[in-house]
């Protein structure tokens, strides 16, 4: 069964790179995108309503309209079981801690690069 991933990241180039690495990895994942926090929460709800609940959300912290912490809180209100990983350069900050407090499972430091992200996705989707 194909996994469902929602990426909430405002930089289109970053979204495109993540998608390329995911495709190259061979993981069987259907990827959806949102470009700000509010759109991310709305997309999560929309996907749930269509029977395509995301298995995992990759959340940036610094987002327009609504930041990653607020978007995480909103998604957790929609679905308490939502699994959210932060993927951010702000990994060892108070802000990142707030993402965990809001309900994110973990923070993946951006310095790990796309290979590190793919390792995390592989661990998650192959369990």
C-alpha cells in the first residue's frame, strides 16, 4: 500500500528537491505539498476527508501566514494521531522545542541534508 506524505514547506525549490530525492529513493510514497502553515492544516483535513490521511507530515518551522508550530497545533486538533516531523535549520532552538511541545514527534536537522531526510522517511515507511 502506498504511503501518503504531506510536505509543508514554503520554498518551492526545497519542495522540488525533496520530491526528487523521494522519487530517487524508490519509496512508494504519494507526496502532497503545502506552501504555508494554514494551507498545510487545510490540506491535511482535505486529504483526510478524501480518505488519503497523511501517514507523515514534514513540517518547516519558518512559514508564511502561519508558522510550523501553529500549523502543527491545528493539524493535531484535526487529528490527534497525526505524525509530524520538523525539518528545519532551527533544530536546536526554543522554537524547535515549541514544535515538539505542539505535538511533532521529532526534529530532523536540515544539516543532515536530503540523504538524512530520506533515511528518516525510509525508517518510518518501512516499519
